[in-house]
C-alpha cells in the first residue's frame, strides 16, 4: 500500500468507518486507513484535530461487481 499524500483532518465524533465511507464511499476501506495510521489505531471515536494519512486503495470497477461480491460478505459474521 502506498500513501497518496492526501490527509484528512478529523472532526469530533468521526470514526475510521465514517471516514472510509466519506472518502471512499464504502466503510470496508476502514482497515486500509487503520493500516496507514498505526499510531492512531487505538482511537475508537476521534475528538477532532487528528490528522490521518489516506492510502491509495484499489477500488473495483463497475463491471467487476461479481468480484466485489466475492470480496466482502453480505453482512458481518457477528451480525448473523
């Protein structure tokens, strides 16, 4: 994973999931943001002012829907 050089300044109440949804349009990319910011991985909810590095992620093309469905389960295992 290479870092994009893009940064995100957190607002109070944001989480890795909410940032992934806002920046990449999908919460499943929260893991990539966590991996790019190991010093902040202990934070569940940001207080505001924290700076995150946003990694470059490979996002599936629109015609790769079948591959994308195989990549992520329909629901989280703990919700079943």
